[in-house]
């Protein structure tokens, strides 16, 4: 499905070069459910941006279904079956939930697309004509982002911290939603998350820290590393510079 | 209306959504002349005797009625100033649809300056809709300089919606208002300029009454080499609420300047101005592109939504 080969990505911050993704290689398989986790600032969102084409790597290759998509635009990646739900969803003045869902759903009927709103716990009737602007609460915006992304029914979908800002009651449902999506899509789902309950439903866990993949494997293999607590040392080190 | 040609009919459709003779009172002005008029039991339209234009008298207690007063110009080189005065009685609830469409395929300037004065009686509600549209393949300029003067009596309300999306080379829109006790003036304008067009907006509102209020909202897009200027001055002369908002997207070499002024002349006046000018946010484009749109399609969707 998706293969990252030796991906590196550097940004310039205050005139200094900062390598935020370092030589990352990863292989994601069809029909599998991945969870990417790791410390804040580790490079998870950046990796998702590299996959969806929002940023381009300095070196390395990205293959999608065997095809080299390293230089492919965001648009073409989207059309070829890559979807990405942002960690911080974007607001638009004058564009409605319906506009986004129908755009995402393609030739799906609006009624079917509305079903995705219900899945994320929003009453379609109340929200479908709302503008995706500053009047939406953080949690509402986040759910709309998830619903819009799911409506695309892509081969590969990356959700960046979908649980952030979602209340506890809805969180339980959200987990079921991802489970169902997984059953239905037969595609590859990648969730970036810090939540143990989401980690629990992963087929495979990917640990990213300091711009590197530090471990991949089953929950049993990766969790001990997370619980060992050496991230705290890491942040103290940073303070000492 | 029957003796209008196709250009005139299309202009009428653009500015007033009119396909046929409207319901209620109307006055159609075409190439500087009257092209049809109807007064009704409650709304009387008469021709001014001292200058070009009409007086529209709306009787007390007129509710759910409308007046259409479109102006169309298809003759190149026509320049006119027209005065339309609305005398709206008490306890009314009416909709007024004005608009000006110019088709200029000649080389001379066509200009229409409409001066609209509203005297709104106590407890009345007015919705005033105005649409400006220009077209033509000639090199003649299309110029529209509308002036709107609103006097709001106690407890009255006027909402003005103006739209200018296409084809007007130069426009200076002037709006003046004075607002009495418990009255409210709302103005919403939408402007898009392109090419080398220039649009200026100039509001001055005096909030004179206790509990008077105003809300001025301008949304605009300046594309290519076009320029826009937004000026507003809200003067709070009593316990009142004033709010103005200028929200503009600039593209290509478009330029927008906003000069907001607030003047609180009473300690209980509460006045706010918000202005945001900038290009389309990069993350808005990437979001829509990640849903499969090209960059151009994404820009179009954002601009259309913004001006909707
Ligand atoms: N354009 C940029 N300029 C400077 N620094 C950047 C830029 N983009 C990302 N970074 C830095 O790169 C690092 C990785 O960021 P990223 O957003 O990928 O982290 P993350 O793993 O998603 O963190 P979180 O769990 O907090 O969401 C951070 O230290 C961030 O500050
Ligand atoms: Mg992140």
C-alpha cells in the first residue's frame, strides 16, 4: 500500500536548519489498522503531511501501490486515494458542512454522506447547513473533520489525533466508528493518537520520537517502551541546552 | 417592459432577478427614461418635478409589500444622476429592491449615480436590496456611484444588502445614516473587483438615540490589479452599540485599504471595529486540495463561499 523509503525533512527555524524527520522508512500494508504514537513534537503530524503531499521530503521516496508519488501534488494524491484528517481542522467563512461533505463524498448521495455526521455524533439536520466557521466549537469542528474525511472512503486514511477535544461519551462511540470503518473500507487506516484505548485497537503500533521511527510492532512489543518513561529525560535535556 | 430588447431584459434579470413584471409596486428606468411603473393601494410612486428621480410614499401600516426600482443602461456614453426618495410611514414592513445594470459596448463612459434617501417611520422594518452589475465588450467604462442616506426614527430597522460582483470599473459607494432611540441600521456589502477596477466604500453613521445600533459588514475580494478602499466612521452620540467589520481577501496584485474610525461621544457608547485583510490562508487551500480539488478550484470555492 504505502512505503516510505529513507524520508528526511528539514525546516529552517530562526535561520537554523532543523531536521524534523530523519531517515524514516516504513511499510504500511493493505487492510491494516495502524496507530502512530510518541512524544509531542516527535514528528507525527509532519509525517502525515509528508504522506498527503502538503510538504515534500528533502530526500527519500514515497511509494503508493508501488507507484512513486514523491513528487505528486496534494490534489493527485487525494484523487488516487489518500485522505488526511488534520490535527487542527481549518475554518472557512461561508463554506458549509454540506459543501465539504459533498465535495469529499464525490458521487455519494448527500443522505449517505449525512450518515457520517450521525456516526460522529452530530445530528445531520442541525449541522449540514452550518458554516464551517468560527461559530463551531472545537469538538464540533473536529468531528466534522472526521466525518468529511471518512466520507471520502479512501484506500489510505490518516487521522491526526481524532480524539483531541472530543468528550468522553463520544469517545467511546468514536472507537466503534473506527472499528466499523476498518471493517467496511478494506483500506489502510492510520491514526495518530496518544490514547491507550485507541492504541488497543491497533493491528500495529508505530512509535515516533525525535523524528525517527523508534519502534514498530504489536502493542505488546511497543507499550513497554512507552511506559518506561525515558521521554521525560528527553525534555529535561532540551531545557539544559 | 414589452418593448425592451434582449440586452435590457438580461440586465433586468441580473440586477433584480426579474423575468417579468414584478408583483407589487415598481418603477423601471431604462436608458434615462421611465419604462414602466405601478403604484399600489399603499405605495405611491410619483415623478420628481425639480430633478430626475422619483418619490416613493409608503403609507403607515403597510406590511409584506415590496417595491422594485431597477435601473438599466444599455446605451454607451449615458451619464445620469437620479434621486429616489422613500417616505416610509410608521409600522411598516417592506422590501425594496433596487439595482443598476449597465451594458456598455461602446467606447464612452456610462455612469449612473443613484442617490437614495430613506425616511423610515417609527416601528417600521425595511429590507433594502441593491445589486450592481456591469458588462460590455467595449472599452467604455462602467461607473456607478450610489449614495444611500438613511434616517431611522425610533424603534425602526433598516437592513441594506448590497452586492457588486462583476463588471463595474469604478464605484464610490457612500452611505450616511442617523439612528434614533432603539433603532438599528444594518449594512452588508459584498464586493469583488478584478482587472484595474477600483471600488470605494464610505460609511458614516451617527448613533444618536438611546439604545441605537449599527452593524456594518463588508466582505470583499480584490483580484488582479484592482484596488479597494474601505472607510467607516461610527459616531456613538448616546448609549449605543456600533460594530463595523471589514473582511477582505486579496489576490494577485489586488490592494485593499481599510480606514476605520470610531468616535465615542458618550460614555455609554460601545463601539467595535474588526478588520482582516489578507490572502487566502494556505491551510484552507491545502485542506480543499486534500479533498481532491486543484488549487484553482480551491480558490474558487473559497472565494464563492466568502462572498455568498
Ligand atoms: N515549519 C516548521 N518550522 C519549525 N519547526 C517545525 C515546523 N514544522 C514542524 N516543526 C517542529 O517539528 C517538530 C515535529 O512537529 P510535529 O507537528 O510533527 O509533531 P507531533 O509529533 O505531531 O507532535 P504533537 O504530538 O504535539 O502533535 C516539532 O518540534 C515542531 O515544532
Ligand atoms: Mg501532531
